[in-house]
C-alpha cells in the first residue's frame, strides 16, 4: 500500500489519449489534481471532464518552449504548485532508414526528445519548490532494449531519453527532485491501433503474458515512481512489457 498522493499537483503531457490518459486516470483516482495536456483543446477538455472535478485541460505543444512555460504557469495557478510531471507525449510514425526524410527525423526528435526536455525545464522551478518533486518519463523498450524496422529515429529518441534521465537525476538530486523512466512494451492505445491488426497480432504473440499492456499498467508504474515510497529511487528504469524482452528465440514462446 502506497502513502496517499491525494491533493498533489500532477502534470501529464500527451494525456488526451492512450498511455497519458491512463496515467492521468490512475492519478485522478488517487485524488491528485491533474493537468491534462495535449495539442487538441477539445480533446484535453473532454478527457478532463471524463476524469472528474480534480482534472482540467490545457492545450499545449511540447515542442514549443512558450507552450511549456504557459503549461507550468497554469498548473501553479490552478493547483498552487507542481509535485509530479509525467513527460509522456510522444509520436511513433514508421519510416525505413533508406526512405527517412530529415523532416521525419526532426518530427520524432522534436516531440519525443526535445519535447521531454522542454517540459522538464519549464516545470523545474515549481518541482524544486515542491520539496518532493517527481518526474516520470515515458520511454519505451524500443531503442533502450529492442529494435524494430521503421523505428530507427523513434528508437534513438527513446534511448536518448534515458541518457537525459541519468544526468538530470544527478543535477536534480540536490533539490530532492527524482526522475525515472517507465519503459512500456506494446500497450493498447489509439496510436497502436493505427498500426493495424497484423501488428497487434504479431506483438501479442511475442509477449509471454499473452496480452498487450493496458494503459493502467503504465499508470501504476508511474504512480509508484511518484510515491513517497520511491523517494530514494532516481535515474532508473522500469520495464512494463509482460515479459516481451525476455525470449531468446521464437522457440522460447512455444508451449
Ligand atoms: P497516442 O495514443 O498516439 O497518444 C499520444 C498523445 O500525445 C495524445 O494525447 C496526443 O494528443 C499527444 N501529443 C502528440 N504530440 C504532441 C505534442 N507535440 N505536444 C503535446 N501533446 C502531443 O500515443 P501512446 O501510444 O499513448 O504513446 C504515449 C507515449 O508512450 C509515447 O511517448 C510513446 O512513445 C510511448 N510508448 C507507447 C507504447 C505503446 O505501445 N502505445 C509503447 C512504448 C512507449 P494531440 O495529438 O492532441 O497533441
């Protein structure tokens, strides 16, 4: 049983759908005050309404520093501070290396890597003031541990996040702010459904626990990193993938 985080101020980027919405829902259920952030204003408001009176929406693009500064300011104004930032917004368009354009590369890096940096930097003063600030980054198994054709830019961005986390952990420790990363496997989200049924079937077959992850599976891991009980953990990763990274070969998955 974790100590209650009721009343704490939580910002979740990429929270109008998918994993971010799951993270926001887990925190809202615990009684936290949650800022739901994504680019679509209609979507963030609809998600916040679904989550209940403790949640509110804020439209912002993680690639833009002024948007991230406005997001941090709005959170402080609405909640009185920031205790937890879940830097989750990310995109995963596929492009084979031979065909990848510089724009493809920049879009993925701009959202996944630069967007995470800007969100962290903008929230930092308020996280420091919290005295128990927590940052939880949504990385991936893809890049840090595994590879998948079409995702060299994505894998680089997700592995890059871990390099950021390790150095940021040292810099932020003196302010009692921790930063850790959750590495999801394949999680049922709107973004994953867009990759098609063949992709979903192949991924389910490669998971020892024989199901794709739920968004709450990732939300629960984020909640643990944000808890008082995780106060002495920083710069670390937690893989949440149903065992997907474990098999040495396809035969390992045969009954
Ligand atoms: P998703 O269903 O496509 O949702 C993405 C969310 O991010 C939406 O709320 C989207 O809303 C928002 N977003 C996208 N670009 C943004 C931007 N520039 N600024 C602010 N918000 C933005 O994606 P997901 O599957 O939940 O993935 C979320 C995170 O988990 C990503 O970092 C992804 O790499 C990671 N992940 C996912 C899986 C998986 O299996 N699904 C596995 C490993 C890691 P708007 O479009 O309105 O901005």
